[in-house]
C-alpha cells in the first residue's frame, strides 16, 4: 500500500505577497492529514517561495513510499532557514 492511500496533502496559502513570485509575507500552511480519522498528523508553516519544493517532495513520497516509511521520513523534517 502506498502512502497516498493513507494520507492527504493539504496546502493553504496566506499573506498579501504576490503568488506569482512567492514574495511579500506569503506563507503556506502544509498539512498531512490521515484519511482514516481525518486528523492532521504533520504540519508546517513555510515561506511562500519554499512551498513548491516542499509540496513536490511530499507528493513524490506519497506516490512511492509506504505509510510507515512516509511518516518516518517526514516526522523528522525541518525547513532549513538558510534556503529561504
């Protein structure tokens, strides 16, 4: 079973920055929700310009990893402030 069968990615963008360029004070709320009980199991607030890379990496792992592998990998993830 793949992680996408157990979890759903939800991305919410906020802030007044330009979405096209990810500028301003734009922030994205990135959540991983369990499909079993609809509880949020992982959550990050990321700068708007970092959202796309994070979202693509999560989507790729949802497609390729098992649910246990996915949680093991993403539970320890922290956004590197130097990448902003």
